C-alpha cells in the first residue's frame, strides 16, 4: 500500500516491473481517495524513474488533488519520477 501513516510513499519504479517493486497511477489515485480529497498530503519519492505515461498520470492526479500537496525527495527522483516531483 502506498499510503503509510498519512503519507503517500512512492519508492521504486514508476509503473509496473517484473520484480513487483513499482507503483502505478491507479495505486496513487486510490491512495489519494483513501486519504481524502480535501486533506493535505505529503508525498515521499525515491525512484529511478520508469514509464513516462504513468508519471504524467500521477503528476496530474496530484495536481488535481484539492488539498495541499508537499513532495519530499528522500533520495532520487529521476526521469519520470522527476515529473511527479514537479
């Protein structure tokens, strides 16, 4: 689950991977819904990047969130993950 103690934690590849260590836009949208559309949310990222289409969809979901979104890069936000961080 991406929602951990009220934060959305995006660690691993953007999109699915054969090793199961990625996160998808569907999972992020679900985590935002469980957190609450009007509540402020912290997003933590540590990702080498991945699928551009997933990164754009996650960025748009965070942008559409009605609460304040604060992003912290815990280690790296490369490639598609850098789009999410914006």
